[in-house]
């Protein structure tokens, strides 16, 4: 990711590199907004990395047009149930 490229140029490069296309203009705008938010997070994180405040750098990847929630659902296969763990477990049978 070059500091010289604008977020719009990064978006164009992202879509080309990862062969991204969207079903509608509305979907593309939604994905662009998510990408822009993720791009800003990457830039801010990498500034901290360069200042020695983080131990690793981040980069734009094929998932950069997904929200954190979407990525988590797709990558883990887990579905939220709305139930919360209580920390209680049944004792093992004796």
C-alpha cells in the first residue's frame, strides 16, 4: 500500500487485484464505504507500527470490503444465536 495513492486509487487497485465486482451500484457504494473504513484503520495502524507502537503491520487484502462482522461469520462459520455463555458447566458424570 503506497502512501502516494488515494483511497479511490486503492479501491480501483483492490477491485482489479482481487477480481471484485458487485451486483448493483448500491452494493458497490456499501462495499466502498466498508473498504474506506478498513483502509483508514490500516493506515492508522501502520503509522503506529512505524513509530514502534505496534509489533506488526497490516495490509489491504481480499477481505477489505467486508465488515468485521461479515468476515467473522464467513471465516469461522459460526452463527450468532443471541445466547450468552454463563460460564457454568455440568459436572462430568461419575
